[in-house]
């Protein structure tokens, strides 16, 4: 069975190569080929999963060595794969949800002339992400890491005729490069410290390494995770990434790219366990981000950007849990999986709404859509209940365990982190209820399709004519069936994982687990979570359910206006990074020209001037040379007589 591991990556990679190089003759059937190969990867993963279940808990790690990439003395880089419980979890999630998104895209991208290329990019994305989670060393992981960055750039900027999409793609690419520097530095530090970058020797030797070195490596890994998982301070690209087609938003925000950082931290758990300072910084970053994303999500009228803020917040929960160490690793991954179901369903539901509303994204121009889109309403509603933590649904089981683990951290840190997680749950209930009410309830607030100039900046999924009034309708089965499957995961996955501690027992051999001792009981935490949930829903109902929603957004408070601008993150980046970078560059240029080049050029000028003066002594006249010789002889005789006299 180990020989099948490489096929997990090879299947979608083959699809990408054929679809991107095959030409227009594949336009008619290219989308089916891309979907089939994504499904093949999931089928291979399911077969490997079944084989893994038949093994003992300590015998479930499978490895496949393909070849030695760079075999030189003192430096061995292998192309090899490692499949254990952690990577298997990601394989099933990535390939499963990815296949559903492929199926959804068949209907959603039906009218796009470049659909074949789109499916090629989707296959490339899946291949890169699977390579990332299957690599058995950090260097090969880095190859997948960069592949994901490239594929996301291509997908976010797929509609490059829109200036906003091209800008968003460049922004995502550049911000992620900052995080990628952290990963490359971490790999260099690993090699200088351990002499290798393979998972097994690095993680096995982490306990014998100095805390300072582990802290440095951990912080660099955290920087990398912040880039891919859109955590503060590298979160600014996530909202702009909504410029890509909606299936891309679901793929990036649900089960793939933004979860890569969480995988990296959990996979490197032994390093963080030996670096408590890096662990604490990780938990703080997650706590800050979960509040940051939640506040931003409260003020967005664009349905996709509201969900983007939600993604940032939910990934913050996962990073917070990962920063708790062995107490929270399992629950970080558990919430990652449940989030993959309900967030993918929510994004696909948003795309279904847009499909029936002339590609309109402004929720203030929706209203009452539950009567026209019953399947979308039901599946979106189940995803909504799951993400807010409604009892019995997936989010209830995974998010509650993170809040419990935060309190179990103990001391002042535990109380602060647990309270932040509780506050985030309340805000989540508010902004998701807001999305639900503005979209599916109330009176219809539909507006005609934008004119030709404005339409150039609208997502062209189904096409529309300027001035045409929307005619909401249910999406085709190619779009609704994946939404229904994801809705089942939103409802049942969390309970299935939690009953009998199935998920904990599954991952513990890889991630480890420590049972914390929270200062309050689990029942108290659950009741507190339910209380804040009710408060969040009630406030949203009072603001958006009991009164009509205006088509034009009111001015709002200072915080609301700041949240609409993503809490001024772009302004901060412009002042600190862009202008700061410009000033730094100018200073470096000045130092280079004035100091470095000045010393070099000054030395050259001095030597040239001296040589010019000395050259004048060589004038070619014999009498001058005779006088010089006579003068030198006279000086030599005078010096000799003087020395004798002394």
C-alpha cells in the first residue's frame, strides 16, 4: 500500500499538466477530467485509510522513498513521503472537499470561456497541497508550500481582466513571500542545528537542543504559518482574495491553503514543546486574530468578505489551540476538519446565492431568498448553525473543546485566552446571524444588474445584462449536491469525532495529548458558551431581524467604519511597511553611494592622483635624472657623515 502514496499527488498533478498543456481540444471535457482525477486522489486516500485502520495504533505510519534529490556528502535531500494519522486526516479533507468543489465548479463556471484552465489550476492547487502534507521532510514540504502559493496566485487572479483581481493576486503572493522567508530561515536553522531537515530526526532531537535555538526555529515557523493562514500581522491578503471565483474562495478558505499553517505548527509540535516562549506567542497571535477577524466580519456587507473575516477568526481558534501545546493540538485539527465542512458549505452557498442574484455580493440587496432557494437556504443554514456552535452540530464539539483547553492552560494566561475565545464565540454568533438574516429573511431588496462599466468588476459566473432585475432561482444539481454533502458533514462530523474520543484516540499517537485541569468544569464552559451564543444571536436579531435593513449602509460608529476598512490594516501596512520600506531603501542607497562607494571611489581617486604626480618625475630628460642622482647621492653622504658624528 505504501507504493500508492505518490499517486495521491500524481493524479491531480497529471490533471494539471494535461489541462494546461493540452490546448483547446480539451475545452469540452477538460472539467470532467480534472474532477475525475481529483476524485481518483480521494479514492486512493480512502483505500489507504482503510488499510491504516486495519493496523495497530503504533504501526500506522507508512513511508515511500522515491529517489534522492541531492545526494552529496553531508547533505541529503530526498523525495519521500510520510503518511500517518495526521497527514491522512489532511489527505481525506483536501481531496474530499476538493473533489466536491470541482463538482460544484462544473456548474458555477459553465459560462466561462477559460473553464479548462480553471480546472487545471484547481488540480495544481490540490497536488501542491497534498505534497505539502505528505512530505517526510521540511525541504520537500517547502516545495509544496511554494506550489500552493503559486496556485493561489493563479486562482485568485483568474479573472485578470479585473484590476482588483490582479491586485489581490499580487498582494496575496507578496504577503505570503514574507512568511515564506520565515520557513526558509527555519529550515536553515534546522540543518545547522540537527544536520538534517527530515521530520523524524529533527523532532526526535528537539528535546536535546537548547531552548533558545528551538525558540528561534519556532518563531520562524510561526511567521510562515501567519503568512499562509492569514494570521496577524500577515492577514491583509485574505479579504482581497475574494476577488477570485467563489469555488476558489471555498477551496482556499475551507480545507487547503489557510490550514497549511496550522498543519506546520502541529507537525512541528516537538519544537514548540521545547520552546514555551514561542508557544505563548503562537497562542497570543491566534487569540488576537480570532478577535480581529470576527470584528471585521461584523461590518462587511459583501457576503464573501464577511465569510473571509469569519475564516480568519476560525483559523485564529486553531492557532490558539496549537499554541496551547499537547493540550490543544488534537482539538486544533478537529476544529480544522469540522471547519472544512461548514465553511466550504457556506462559501458554496454564497456562490449559489450570487448565481441566482446576477452575481450581486452586497447582502443589503438580498432579502427573503429562503422562498426562492430552499436547498441553498437549508444547507447554508446548517453551516451557519454549525459555525456558531449550536448544540449537537460539528462546531459545538470542536470549538467548545478549544475553549476548554484554553482555560485548562491555567493561571492568568488561561483565563485571558479562555475569555478571548468566549468573546469570539459571541461575536461569531452575531456576525453569522447577521449574514443569515440579511440574505434569507426580511423583505426583498433586489436591485437591477449594474451597468456595463460597473459590470466589469462583477464576478461573471452566470452572466447578466445591464439593468436586468434579478430572478432568484435554485442552482443546478451540480452545485446543490456538493452543498448537501457538506451540510451532512456540518451536522454529523463533530459528534462522530467526539463520541468515544474517536478523533483524540486517532491523532494522539502522532500529536500527543495532555489532559488539562481547567479552573472551571466542562459543563460551566459549555453553559457559558451557550449563553454568549444566545446573546450574539439576540443582538443580531434586534438589529437586523426586527427592523428593515436599509439598502444603503448607514455611516456607523467609528469602530464600524474602521472594521469596514479591515481595521485599517492596509493603512498600517502602507505607513509601516511601504513607506518604511521606501525610507529604508533610500537610506541604504545613500549609505551605499556616500559611504561604501565613497570609500572605494575615494581610494581610487587618491591612488590615481598620487600616480599622476609621481609620473611627472619621469619626464624623459637625462639632465633631470642626473640631477636626481646627484641629489640622492648628496643626501646619502650627508646622512652617513651625520651618523658618524653622532
